[in-house]
């Protein structure tokens, strides 16, 4: 999943993205 590929329904992906990319 890439930020550039984000268009519409990415709420579910953003949740996993935050879990994988925690600062």
C-alpha cells in the first residue's frame, strides 16, 4: 500500500499504515 495509490476508501488501510508506521 502506497500513499500515492490512495484515492477513496483507504480508512481501513490507513489504520494498518499507522500501526506499521508508528513514530
